[in-house]
C-alpha cells in the first residue's frame, strides 16, 4: 500500500494547458477565417459571372455608357445607400453599446460580404455582429433582424402600391400576364396587401414577438437575447423605418437612371411601378447569394418585357445594379474581414 502511495506521489499526472490551447484556437480563428472566407467569396463571384453566357454582351453595353452623367449619379448613390444603412445599423446597435459611425460602416460592408453566400441574404448579421462586443453578439443578431425586417416591410408596402398601378392602371403589353385570370391577379394582390400589413403590425409590436417566444418552452434560452426588442420606442422604430424608406427610394432612383442610360424607353412613373413589383418579387422568391444574378436578370426581364422589348438594355441595367450595389460593397467587406480579429488574443 505504501508503494502505491509513493508511486502516485512521484509520477506526475499529465496536465492540459487550457490557456495555451485557447490562445492557439484564437490565433487560428483570427488568421484563418478571413482568408478562407475571402477565397470562398471570390470563388462564388467567379461562378456567377462565368455561368452567364451573355455576360460580356451586357458588360459591353455598360462600358459604352460610362460617360453618361446619369450613370455617375447612380454610382454616387451607392455611397448614399450604404451610408444610410450604416446610420440605421448604428442606431440599432446603440441599444447595446457605443458604436462609432466608422465601425458601423465596416460592420455593414462585412455583412454585405457574408450575405452573398446565404439564402435571400439572411446571413447579413453574420458579418455585422463580428464588430460587436462578444458579450452582446447574440443580442445583436435580433437587432440586425429588426433592420432587415424594416427594409422588407417597406419593400412589401411599396410593392403593393406598384401592384395597384400595374394591375389596374397599366395595360399588359406583350401578353406577359394575360394568361393569369383577373380573379387570380386580384387574389395575389389581396394576399400581398395582407402580408404587408401584417409586417407593419408586427414591426411596431416587437414585444408581441418576445411574448410569443417566451411561451415556447424550447426557445426559453433565447428569450434573454431578444428582450432588448422590448426597449424599442415607437419613435426609434419609425426613424429606422423612415431610413429604410429613403434607402429604398435610392434603390429605385438608381435603377431608373440606369434603365434610361441603357436606352430602355419607358416613362419614369412606369419604371417606378415596375421596379416596386420587381423588388417585392426578389424579396419573396427564394434565392442563394451565389446564384442570385441569373434569378435577378430573369425576374427583371419577365416584369419589364410587358412594356419594353429591349432585353439587352434591361439585362445590362440589372447587371450594373447587381455589380455596384451587391458585388462592390461585398468585395470591400471581404477585404476588410481579412484583417478582422474575431476574438481577442490575451
């Protein structure tokens, strides 16, 4: 018995240095995540472009119009667009911590990069929350969803307005929608209105969402992360919704300008109405970021061919919008994420 005691006393037990392992894990995450994500992002971007058989025809059409002043106004509006979104995100995150405008811009651009790899851009929060303190990141997810929900609400409301104009005040040229019975068109319009109003109701009653989740036993652990939604005042929610509306108008104005640049001869109010329907369709149609381009081009042509036969111009405008509003911010965001430290090293 004494020999056993002595043996156990003098033979050292193997010990795991947890702090060293944690440090190595943090270094691995910080220096591995950014480059790998950048490669995945560039690969998906190349795949989208290479899978477009008429990409160079559309690009050629765009390159012919670079000296048009309307083209450069559309480019300038890109910065307006993302500055508005950065301001909106800053207002949201201030519910948790101080957030400088510079950090908000980086956060939004990083979200643009991540969202290109996710269905219907739902992964936008994945890039944004990396700039939030680790203790608040789960709560920040719900804040990001509020911002996205406000934009979706505006998109649905404006889409309903566009459907009213298209369905009741514009004739269907080229027979694009003539195959739909009047009753079916009215039913689709009615369902869209109901859905849009439901979004508005829940947007201004976020406490209802918290209450519903509190009643679900399997979601009890998430309640503490979303209770921050109870702190939103009506004034703040309205301000965020207004910023979403301004950003939406910027989207529309960009598209109208580029359609005119690409010689799609349509009245401004007709373009406006069709674009509201287009953006609503893009919000509803399931899509994955890496295959969004063909879906976007197809949807634009299906909607606009009712009133224009300029397929190349419509496709070139859609491609240009995708490049300046989606690709360019995402590329910048992916470059920013190359130097991002996800976790702090001690």
